[in-house]
C-alpha cells in the first residue's frame, strides 16, 4: 500500500489529497506581481512551472533569490513541449535548472521519466537534501490497455513519487485510470499522482484520492493542463488543508 505523500511540510491523508497551484510567470516582474497572491492562497503546495519563463539566462541568475520568497513548499517543474509544457527540451538547461532548485530550497522537483537517465546525479543530490523527486509522464494519445503497464513500470523507477497523466475522451477512460491507480497503489509503497486530463477526466481531479492519487492541481491565475479545476472549486469540495 502506498505511503502518505509528503512534500516539504505538506502531508496528504486518506481523507484529503494535497492541492498544488501552478504558477506560470514569464519574468521577474510577473513573479513579483504574483508571489504574494500565491503565498497567501489556501493551497498546500505551489508548483513553479519554470518552463513558462521567457529568458532562461536571466532565470539562472536570480532563481535562488526567487526561491527564497516562497513561504509554502514549492515543486519546481520544467515541463517540456513534448509533455504539454512551454519549453523545448535542452539537456544542459534542464540539468542546470533542476540543480539550482535542489540546492536552493525547493521541496520537490519534477523529472520527466524520459530524461531520468541523465539526471541520476541530481536525484542523488536531491536525496541528500531531502528534496522529493517526482518522476512524471504525460500521454496525449494512449491506448487504454497500456495504462496499467506504464504505471506498473513507473513505480519501479528510482524516484520518490510517480506522476502519470493522460488525455481522456470519455468518462469510461477516466474510470479505467482510477481503477488502475487503485490497483497499483495497493501493491506499492511509492506515492502516486494520477490525472485524467480533459473535461471527461475532471472527476479524477476531484475523486482521485479515493483511489490512491495523493495530489491534485487547481488553478489560481491560469490553468496549466486541460480540464484543470479552479483552486476554490477544489477547496469547496475537499476542504481546507490540515497542514
């Protein structure tokens, strides 16, 4: 059975998943304009989607200073275009930005499993620094029978948490993902995060915790994925954090 997901000081429970809000800002001015709003919201975690940044050379210079301004656990994510993000994959940049995150106060980092082999040193350093490593995979055209195979393989990877998201077109496909999540969660200690993207999959964002998915995402300023709900909607449904 999966152990409870813990990111920084935030801890999921069987009665309530963690709620993360994605922060997508293009530059320091936007960051400073929004940081207080994010720090004061009722989410458990802030996911800083650094792939939305326009000039990465500037971000590298100021990232430690910006990380120090968060007063909630922060998950740093560089989501590549291939997996639904805004940034083209660049191996050196991907490595450097995750290194900065691990060494400057991030509570967690998201590593796409397709790039895990080149991040072994970062993962080892994260373990030393007690930074949670989330191994992620996002599929936009997937045959349903493959879902169980993919998730079962992912839990064998050297990461702390497994995140799997797939686009769905029907409620039946969303139900399949929920049932697969429940099955895999019963057989592994590794915490799971699973999401059925799209309107047809919204129930996974609201009910996923009942099947073993321990984190859901709600938007504060703008959505970061298809079918994402607003933070206030999740809070109304799930209640305030106990953290």
